[in-house]
């Protein structure tokens, strides 16, 4: 199906352009700093509410594929965190109550915290050992995107965390074939 108004750009093209704009503003050094926090022996927990929670789940799954022990906060099978573990917490605003509380509690246990947020000067950013700044529009902000609510942030976070996993897999010499062997094969 084609665009009904030939003078307007395609919505898909506009969304891709928005994502490219966010990615262009990101500092790849933030991802490198996160790889320094995540070690091969650390258990990695992921946290986030709403759509940020979906991004956190996706990240935890990809970590499992590349050989890490990963958990999603709030799941019934999630064990207690301990010193030496890592928590990656996602909140566009950096003020999502549950996510900030998880990060603060983790920090008190000696857990390293990686914040993924568009607001590094937020409560989440301030408690973190490393911050991945994703400058996409978040819920409650006006302008900056044709998309609804925090869609631009969510999409950009997914790309950033996939890039982080790629960096970890390269550092750890994990091949695509190795990841495939960890992937659930259901036929």
C-alpha cells in the first residue's frame, strides 16, 4: 500500500529518521563503560516498567544467548541479588518509582548499577555506576517525535542494548553460532 498523499513522507521513513537522529546523538563511550561493569562472571539483572520492561526482557534474553546468567526483576524465579551482580535499569525519565527503588536497593547490596535513561541527572542516573544516555523523547514530553508517548525512546533503547550485547559478544569471543546454540529451538 502506498502513501495516499504523495507530498508527505512515508511514516516508516520518518520513524527511521527519528531513530537515526537519536542514535547519532548517543555516545558509544556510554556502551563501553557498561561493558566494563558487566563481567563474564557477573549475574545480570534487568529492570524496567511498561515498555521499558519489554526492552529489559529483550536485553536479558540476548544476554542469555551470549552465555550470561541473566534475570528479569519481578519474575517469580528471580533470585536475590548479591555483591558482584549487575543491575541494568531502564527508565526514560529516570524517575520511575519501582525502577529507581530497585536500583537504590541494589546499590546498598554492593550491586553495580547501569542506568539507561534520557535524563542522566535523574535519581536513576545519580545512583548508577554507568549511564547509557538515550536522548529519545519520553512520555510526558512535548514535541521531538511524530510517535506516541515514549516510542522513540523505546526503539532507540532496543538498538542501544543490542549494540551493547554485540560489544560484549565480541569482547568474549562469542560467535553467532555460539549464540544460536543457546537459542531455544522449538519445532
